[in-house]
């Protein structure tokens, strides 16, 4: 994970974002009659992506799974074990349970009951790390300090479970004065990194910044294994353009990864589209 070329595929749409992801994939609410059927359909989409010949450790270094996906199989193997043992892709798990209501310009992580049990189960299944997302909506210093402190508190629990946390304090691409929010976030993250134990490492998943290279101090930090970027609502063209301007940052895209894929495509057309997408995101992730 530390040195591999490529990017992380975000295959972790949750219950709230699954209907939108399925609509983008060419399916509608008429195609399922229950939440269970809906999750079956999104798993089928994920399994189809993972089964594509281009989806392997040569260009995809990691994949983030939804908890239900971790408990399912790819090609007859437990999902996380298949990713690593068969394809050389490092598995991560989305552990957040959604967001609290907006306060001080941010949405904090909702409570995560049973987190220790989830981490142990994931570790036993061969999952390398976790991802936890909260959202910054405006450059509110109080809110940003609180959201970063909470992210690092969760990271400490993940590290104690012998796993690698990906902290994701996302900044909304629609935030007013997004650049100032990014500067405030950078300062808070740097402060919290200094408080980590000497030999601890974390990863960071951040919105692509307005100022190219803003997060270089994080890329270079000895306590940061990797900095990855979310697409955050940018289409693939804009997301990869911004990513290529930030050397050392790699992609962890969800919507930009599945853009152009359809349930109605033949396997040949589907595989050709995902191969083109993987190549595009890989080039942006490895731009010098």
C-alpha cells in the first residue's frame, strides 16, 4: 500500500447512496422490490467490476468495501480474501454509519455501535484497513477542529485493532470559500499528526484542492502512508484533471470509477469501459 503505483477503487456505496448508484448504472426502483434485492443488485455491479480483466493489482492497489460486501463473495471466495489473494488488491472497509446533522458548518460521524467487534471481524477476514467519512460544508474553524479531532479518535481505535485507518474529512465541492476550508483543514490535520505515537501511520482521503499541491506536506509526512483523493461529485474528466496536478496523491474514486458503466452493456463493452476508466485514473494517479 505504501509504494504501489495505482489507485484505490471505492466500492462502498451505502444504503443511502445505493439507489443513486444503481440509477447511474441503468437500473431504477422498479428493478427491486426490497432493500435486500437492492443490495443484491449493487453487489452484482461490484462483482462485475472486480471480475473485469483490467481490475487487478497492476493499476488498482486497493478497494474499499461496504460492510455487506465484506460479508459476501467474489468468484466463490470471501470478498476481501479474493481481492488480495487472487488479484493483489488491498482490501479496506467502510466503517462509518452515516452523519450527524449539520452543526458549526460540518457533519460529524454518527455513532458506530459495535465498532470493536466490526474491526475484529474485518481483521480476521483479511481486511487491511478502514475508511470513515465526515463532511465539511463551510470554513468554520470550530467545526473543522472538531471533525478532525473525531477522525483521529476513530483512527486510534483502528490502529489499536492492528489496522490502517483512512481518515476522510471530506470538504464539499459546493462549500463557500472552499480554498479557505482546505487551508484550515490542512493546519488541523498537521497538528493532530504531531500528536500520534512515534511509530504510527495513517492514511488520508481528501477532496481535490483548489490550490494544486496544497496537501504536499501531508504526502511528505512520515506519519502518513498515503494521501488519496475522492472525486466528490466532480465528473471523471474534472476529477482526473485536478488529480494530475497533485503529485503523490492517488485516486480513491467511486462515482468517477463507475461513470459510463451500465447493466445493459455486454460483458465485452463493460470490460472495455472499465479498462479505459482504470487506465485514465491510473495515469492521473501516477502523474509526476
